[in-house]
C-alpha cells in the first residue's frame, strides 16, 4: 500500500505545473516593476511638460 502511494506520488506532476506558473508570474511581476521604476522618472518629466503647456494654453 505504501509502495503504491509513493509510486503514484512520484508520477504526479501537477505540483510542478503550479510551480512553473508561479515562477512565470513572479518573473512577469519583476519585469513590470523594473519597467515602472526605470521609466517612472522620464514619464514624470513628460507629464510636467504637458501640464505646463496646458496651463500656458489656458492662460493665453
């Protein structure tokens, strides 16, 4: 009975699929966080320029 249980446990690969999905998801989150960090400063300047131009256009 124990031998059969261990044999069935050895052939079960559903846990491996869950681990692979978790690793892929964590890699995707890491890439998104790095992209947000890297491009965060440049987009802040872009938004500031846009807001300044809109303010000037509304005044003038």
